[in-house]
C-alpha cells in the first residue's frame, strides 16, 4: 500500500467496499440502503479526494482500488468487533439472517429453532428460503447454506459441513409400482439429483408426469401420491408420509457448504448459529422408516 495516501474515512470506505463486493451500483445501493445516485456520487467524491481511480469499467477494482478495499475490509472487521464488545463479546445477542434452499429451511432449520432460542434468549433469526445463491459478501445474508462449493463469494469463509445422502422415496400408503417420477424442470437438468432422475426416467421409458422447480415441491408431491422422487434421507426418513424404495444404500450424495462473511468470524451470535446448524446436520433421524421391498 503506498505510504503517501491521505487518511481514509470509514464512512467513505463503506461505499467503496460495497461496490467492490457487488461489482455493480444497484446491489451496492441496496446493501447500503441508499439510492444508486448516492453511491455513484460518493465514489466519485472519494476518487477526486484521493486523486486516484478506484474502479475500472464494470466496477472492477483497479490495483490501487484493491489495496484500499483490503484496508476497508480490515476496518470493517474492527468496527464490528468494537460493536460486539460494547454489546457483550461473549453474548450471542442480536439478529442473524440465514439463507438456504426451501427444503432445508423448512424441514431442518425451522423445527430446531426453538432449541436455539432456548439456549440464546437474546438471539433472533431471519430465515430466507431461497433457491438462488444469496451473497454473504454483499450482505444479502449473514450465513448461507449451499449445495455446492461456492464459485462466487470467494472471500467468504466456507466449509463443508455435511454430505447429504439421497434415495428414492414414495408415499407410504400407495402401491409405488404404479407411480411415475416426479422430476425437475428442464432448467434444473444440470443439478445432480435432477440428472439422476432424468436417467431413471430414460431407463424406465415412462415419461415423468410432473416436473417441479424445487425439492420442497417434489417432497410434497410424493406425499400427495403423485409420484416417486429422489429426496435427501436426513429429511425424508423423518417423515411418516414417505418410505424409502429399493435397496438400503443411498444412490447419490450432495455436499452442504456453510458460508460466513469473514467480518463476522469472531461474532458471538454468528458462532452460536453456525454451531447450531452444524449440530442439525450431524443428527440422525429420530425414526428410520422401514425400506419397501418394491424397486424404484
């Protein structure tokens, strides 16, 4: 970092950091809760004050801009640490925003919320059920759960917390031999579980009569007796309306990754919630359903 730079104001650097993370004005303005004109004006003013160009076209940080962004990120960590200290560094208090696909949010996280609240009375949660990959670096969420190793959010702290087994399930009360597949729409064909179902449909030479765009819909369709589908065992084995078909061994595994903004790595409430999430994924279903003898 050049030694002759003038002092950098944190209020200004917040805008630089937001634009660098979002790589666009609109999402940066949303994260800052201001309008786009304000963000653009603040960036121009900062560049004029420093007599430097911080961003190239398409809002890519220049070399000197990247140095300033790095310094801004360190200042942000310090600001968060100071705020946490004033609130009680060892106390998991405040709000945490979590994003996950709807199936995980509704079937794994929500049933366990009471346990977390009992352990941390000063904590509140926002659970965002969203199939898209919301960004922890742009502050769309504090914690994100994803099914694949992230290719964006490169600066986030990431770790694989589970491998979810998948198996074929049908409704408990129906003759599964007459059921067609509940598949996924064409835009999702590249996802591992959707591709597996498509191969199964091709082998059986019977078209799927229902296609959905979300695993929560697939699970509910199976319970309603519409068809059979591939579902995560950690969730489906808990549901009395579902039974596992075919052999005992799962047919597919999918990774679960947890992402956290590095600015929050020492924050008590974030550590408490991540520990709670990891505990959920390490649990076994309380009741295992007897496998059906029918072949999927």
